[in-house]
C-alpha cells in the first residue's frame, strides 16, 4: 500500500506530498497523520503541497478535515508551498480551508507554528 512519509521535527510533524493524490492515498494519509499526532504528541503539522499542480474538491475537503482533526488533538496545521493554480482552484470550488493557516514555504510555516 502506498503511503506518504510523515517526518518528526521536534514537536512538529512534516508531511511532504510528492505524488499525485488519489482518494485512497488521501484517506490513508489522514489516518496515519492523526495517529502520529497522538503518538508523537505533536503540537503542529506542516503539510507541504508544493509538488501538487492540481487539487479537486475531495483533496481540498481532506486537507480541511485533517486540520480540524489535528485541532481536536491539540495540534495546529499550516499548509505550505501552495501553487497559484491550486489556490485559484480552491477558491473557485468555494473551499476556504477553515482553520488552516498558509505559508509560502516550510521555513515560514515552522516559524508560524513555533511563534503563535
């Protein structure tokens, strides 16, 4: 089964999505990430989507739902590296990604999570 790696950076988790997301992979990532938040007692999650050229409504909802689950587990989420085309698509789909902060790159995302 294909999985997206989740790296631990101190009290943060870093997810770098380097492949085209399909629905099953997105659901597996959501399950893996929530388990790791609890296991590692993570305080923040960085989701790097800089390699994604497109997203659909399901992937957008998955990102939003994952951030909501992380909040319930006492971790904040920052989405980093969003391509302009992805931002345009999300807005056109009416997806506001409530509760998800964004940053241009991983470095800025880490700073956002370390300095609330």
